[in-house]
C-alpha cells in the first residue's frame, strides 16, 4: 500500500470531501445546480504558489557546522518504544555520510543514538575513532536494567564507562515520560523527574557530558487526530505518534516534570532538543532559558515552526544567540520522514532559513509539507550569530575546538 492509498483507507479522502461540502453550503448562491463544486480529497490538493519572490540557493553553510542532532545508528531491538538491547543497526556508512558532509560544509555530525555497552564501543570505533572530529557519539540509558534494585548506581556507572569509551554526552529519547513504564514496558508511566535517575544526571555533570534531552513532542500530537488538527496528515500517516488520550500525560505535565528535574541538577548541562520541545511557544522556551543557566536548545526538525513565525524567531535568535545550536535530526535513508532525511537538499533548506530573507518556501524536501500545510520565511541572521549557531555554541558544549 502506498502512502496515498493509506491516506484514503484511513479516511483522509472523506475529510477532504467533507470540507469541500461544507464550503459548498456557504457559497450556496454560486454555481448552477447541475454543476455542483467537485469534492477534492485533501491528499490530492497540491497547489502551486503563484508568488514570484526571491529564491536563494545556499549550497554550503556560511561557516563550518556541527550538526548536534543526528541518528546514524539506532537500537536493533525495542519493545513498546523502549530500547532493550545494546546492539546497533547502522543507517549510513562513514563514506556516504562524509561525501554529503564535505559538500555541505558539515564539519561534524553528532550521532545521539549510540546506545551503550558493546553497541556503543562498536559505534565509536566505526565512526569517531576512524574519522576524528567528523563524528561524535552520545550514549543512552540502559533501561533493561531498570528493575534491578541498584539501578541508580548501575546507571551512573554505565555513564562513567561510556565516558571512558569515548561517549561525548548522554541522549534521552522521549521514551522517558512517554514509553518507559514501572515494569519497563508495562505498568504506570515513569516520571521524568523520578529520583532513580538522579545519579545519572549528576554523573553527566561531574564528567562534563551534556545531556541532549527530547521530552514530549509537537503540541498537536496531544490533541485529537481530526479535521482541526494542524498536523492531521502527519498523524494520519504515523498514528503511533499520537499521544492523545490513553494514560498519556499532557504536554504541560511533561514539561513541568522536565523543569523540576533540570532545576534539581544545576551543574549538569542540558541541550533541550527541538527548540526546548515547545517551538510553538517561544515565550515559554524563553522563560525556561531565562530560568535555567544550564539549558541550551537545538533547532532540529523545527524550522517549520520557527519559519512560520519568522519575526518572533529572529528576535529569539538575537536574544539567545549563545544558547541555540544547529541540529537537524538527520537520519540517513530516513525516507519516510522528509523533514529529517539526511541529504544535500535538507541542509540547503536549513541554510536558506538561517541565512536568507527569502519568503514562503518549503521547510522540507517533500511534495506536501510533512509537518503541517504551511511554508516558511528565512530569518537572515548576521554573520556573528551564524557563527555561534553553526559551530561556536556546540563546540563549547562538546568541549571541542573548531
Ligand atoms: Zn532525534
């Protein structure tokens, strides 16, 4: 079944038709009864913009960049959203990645999902050690140990071991808060500020390892997948991304638990991914950045959000220019997620967003905008800010020099 058939079979076509019919009622006076307006399925609606505006092609970033948020390896085994094995699956070979990196001016890729144990050391051997400073790998928690009575201590020791093995930081997937449960894959959801993780956060602080943390998800994922949902097509295509109902906490509850945890660990550095996990509300992200000195954010997979509020986004970049890191969420061969597929075109869109004044362009290389049907405008950052966002801020957090 291809994507279009899927959309039809899951009811998208019907919604499209319903919308047009409602419209027809409103324009009741118009066409003659013999030729009523034809329903048009939403999936078939791909309007071509008639705007004639500046189109700037930016093939290389203005400065060498560190992509703080990529996924080159992933866990080979997970259940109900929880990774359960150290073994890794590799999504791209160093050679194919380096070719794109050299063309786009990508100095380094940070592979956040390096796992732990043998999987981690193998990943570091294949990438970080084979191509110095081109790849950095982060470790992840060993949730399979979660039920052991001394888990807090074991997890802290695992972080120390990962540090010795060459891991540059710790990555927390949205598993924490949305998937990890009292009995790992069953029972009540475990809270983000559960004290059993305290030694893990503290150890990261002691070892100068930043924590890249993804909490919650776009706010629309917590609302019903219906015709009012601005990310309807995306959720319809990935129904498992919806966190509406069941026993899921609200977005606000997740962010509050995260904030309580960050407040408790002022000596640990947190890179709060996806624009602090609330790109739809820059005022909220700003409040948290003001509150927590140990917090920075990346922009991965959220230029769609930033670029549809370009004036607020530009002010945000001005004010927090020392706290924003370049990231994409790039995944080699992640063809099902056009907003994060690792390829030249993806990076060129990020460069266009950051460096130009262009208006109304696609935020992802896709026929239909994959994260909501809108387009974005660039924020045209000055060189001084570009330099920090492309590499300065990340170099500081990773303790490397560019
Ligand atoms: Zn990611």
